[in-house]
C-alpha cells in the first residue's frame, strides 16, 4: 500500500493590525456634568488647573421695582489639554465637587481673548 503525504502550507498568514487612534478631544472633560450651565469670562487663571469665571446677572429689587446688576463668580476646573487665558469666554457646567471650592468644570472655550 502506498501512503500519500499531505503537505501543509508553510505560508504565514498575517493578521490584520488594528491601529489604535487616540483622538485628542480637547473640549470633552473627564468629569460627568450635571445641573446648571453658565457662560462667563475668565478673570483669573493663576491657580493650577483652576480658573475663576465671572458672569453678569440681574436681580429684581421689589422695593424700587427695578432691576439691579450683579456679578457671580465661581472657580472652575480646567481639563487637561485645554488652554485657557484671561479674557476668554467659556462655557462651564456643574459637576461633582472636585475640591473645597470647585464644583464646576470648563466644557468649551467659546471665544479667545
């Protein structure tokens, strides 16, 4: 009886390589936002990863039946990769407390100085 040998192919099959593309999204923070959102102007960014944001609002004075101008200012976290300078108009959103004074995070920069 004659036996036949079956040759196995010696070709190596290359597996398709998947390149991991990490997109640098500079406007989406790592923190989950919830609650209120505001648009304000950066008045200070001297602290590490923190900026002070200020915006104008109007409150009604019942006694004089008129409106009064007031300003609100809060500390906001600057996410990694985002460059913020004094005078920029930014959009901030409320998030879980990051530190003793920071409860907001900068979502996007609307206009440059």
